[in-house]
C-alpha cells in the first residue's frame, strides 16, 4: 500500500468511529498516476458495493439488512463533505445511495459500469468528494483505475467494505479500507 499522507490518515480516523480497518494486499497492476486537471484537490472517492439484496436477480431490491446497512452508510458518511453521489442503474445500488443523498440533499447520478475508464476520467476531471456505489466486481476495478489498491476479491456475502481513495495533484493515490455495519458472516 502507498504511504498514507496526513490528510488521508485524518480522514480515515474521522470515519473509523464504529468501523474496523483492514490491510490491503499488494497489487502490482496499478495504472500509472494521472495528474488531476482541477483545482479541487485532492480528489476523494468513497466506494462501496451495494448493500445486501433480496435475491440474485438483476432487478433485486435491498433486503431489510441491506436497508439497515444503507442507513448506517449514510451515518458513517454524514460528515465526510460528500459533494457528488454516483450509482449504477440498478435498484439495489440506487437504494444503497438514497439515504445519504436524502440526508445531504444531493441527486444520485447514474454511471455506466461498463464504461469504467471514462467514468474515472470524469471523476478526476471533476475533483472533490464523491460516493460511488457499485458491485462486487466493479468497485475493486474502480479503485484500481483510480490508482488505488483494492485488495482481495469481494466475496459473495461481503457488503461491509468502504474504500476511501485519495488522489493528489500529481495523480498519486492512497487507499484506505474500512468496514461498516455488521461484518459479513463467515
């Protein structure tokens, strides 16, 4: 993992209340840093997989546990100064983002998970603080494209990862991984 800078560490400690930290594995396939093209430095992106769902269908909604986790996420990020919220166009991801969006008075923007490099370029150009809600396979890929380290594969029953990727003005990324809500069952 990259050496953490002071703002990243301070942000992580501010968010860790009630959460647990997890170390990252080494992944040498990181993209080269790309300098940000914005004055809103640093770019801070909070990334999560959608919360627990009712079933495995594409149109699945959140379960009661998932709705509870979405509320917990809203509480964890309430003071993180999120400026933008993004979700894929699935019911479960939009429902995961909705409590924080309502709390902050923000609109959830839809991004196409099949165009991840374009979406990441847009995040880097925009700068600021973003919440991105995705899936078990797309969230680690977005972390990687941002220059961060996603760690191990997200397991089928794992819904508690919250990545914080900070990208500085040189394009260098730091990754912090915390857990929120009830830890997944083994």
